[in-house]
């Protein structure tokens, strides 16, 4: 099973709302990622959790906050977003680099399409 | 600055043609390089991963090569089919942390 699941598939929210995106994998992977993808652009890495340790892209604004309740789950909490945050949010997982040399294939979920009004 | 570039940006070919997609990167201190396929509005599907110590990987009609010294990777698709129509992205994983940088992709259209 190489499936990464994401919920919800679509989300529409106002700028004052608080919402969460969820991601789950059951492959025993120890690294999980959040990416943001704008239309016709490549994915941009936002956050990585590896062996429960967070690494962040320092350009990501604080209105996005990740949470990793356990090694199978990754949440992205959203608060006071702006319309320019509308995008496809992709979650991915991999074995983690301690598992081997360069064999760290990332598997992606289908994404959550977020619209901020 | 670490950058990943893909050429061409778009490609239209008749069914049955063999084709090559190109990916170049500015920093050769890579951990690995992965090729993905993305259908419109969908997530990414992993096609091939090449470790930094490898020269190529093959899966079915796909062959990916890596030349770290020149900062290049190519994805070769043999006997293209209409179902191959999608955007193909290369992603370079760098050592030190989990930094992964994607190219902008090549949009491929295979005509029946």
C-alpha cells in the first residue's frame, strides 16, 4: 500500500476562519511533508516532519502551523489566511533519510484544493 | 542559489514517438533526483528515483539518467501513448535537511 490520504478534498474558507487539513499514511514512513502548489507552478516545500522533528521553510507565514500527532498523521492548521493562500496543498511521505542512502522516494496524496474568500 | 530548470516547458508529439525531457540543476550536491507525473488538478505520481550515486533507472517504457557533474537529468519515454499526456516534474533532493526543489515541469501532449 503506497497510499497517502488527504481530507478534505476541497475547502472554502473566509479570512477569519480557522480550519485544518489532514494527511495520513500507513506505510510506516517516518518523514511527512506539506507542499503548496499554485496553478501552473511547481510544488513548494512548506514543512517537513522527520522522526517527529520539524523542519520548516522560514518563508512560510505563521498563519500556517503544522502538527504531527503521531508518525502516521500530519495536520496543517490554518488561521487568518489571505486570498493569495488559495492553492492546492499536497501532503507527501517517505521512509526518511535514516532508512537508506538516497532511496527516499516521496509518495504524494491527492491534495486539498483550498479557496480563501 | 539552488535552481531546477526543465526544458521544454511544453511538448506535443504524435503517438508512438520516443521523446526526451530535460532537467538541469545548479547545485550538484544532490541527495537524489525524482521524476513525477501530475495530471491536471491531481497529486503527484512517482515515476523514478535516482540516487546520487546512480547513473540511471528504468521502469517499463521510462528511463531516467543522471549526470551530476553537468547538473543534468533526462527522462526518456519510449513509444509514447495518449495516456502519457500529463505534466512531468523533476524534483531534486539536497543533502542537509530535507530541502526538495521542483522544476516548473514539462507539459506533454501525445496526439492519437
